[in-house]
C-alpha cells in the first residue's frame, strides 16, 4: 500500500491515498473490519472518497485537498471535525441558491392544481371528506 498510495495513476493531481481517504498512507491490510477511530490512525477519512482511476474535476480536487491533515505524524481532532462539518454541511451554511422557474414545471403544477380542484369540488371528494359541510352531497356508502 505505501507504494500504490503515493501514485497518481489518473494524472488528476491527487494521489491514490488522497482519493481513498488516506493521504498519509497509513492504512494496513486487515483493518477493514475495525471501526473508524481517528486516534488509531488507520486512515484519515471515510468521506469525500473518489475513484483513484477516474480523473476528478476541480471541485472534487479542492475537497480532497481541504480534507487532509496538516501533519501526518499526529491528527488534530478539532481540525478533522471542522473538515467533516464543512464537507457535509457546506450547502446548508452557504448562500441561498436561486432556483430558476422552468415553464414546464409551472404548467405541470397548474395542471395538478386544476385536477385536484376538479376532483375535490366536481367529483364530490369535498363532500366525502367533510360531510358536515355538504350534508346534501355526501356520497358515502358504508356497505
């Protein structure tokens, strides 16, 4: 693993270890079944994992670079927690993204509202749901 870990087979600027969450190349065979513990230093992260054989885009490269320890001899738990939180919650904490209005969605929503209204008022669903409001129209049958 130490030899393969430091290679960049897909030439995207990230080593295999960086893409697989072990930028310090500390993983050892037989550690697959163990639960993750930062203090045991098996690997650095089990999130933001990418395929080492497929070149990544610039956004994924920046995430992989931001999620590395400053020092491979000792991991900073506070830094790890910040990186983990930033990775998982970056869209929630960021600026609001304006969603564009797509005409097909607007038309589809209008048709849905019309169909529900027609079903509710013209087909008697309102009388079936709220018979006390429409005592003359209730179509309920309890047979």
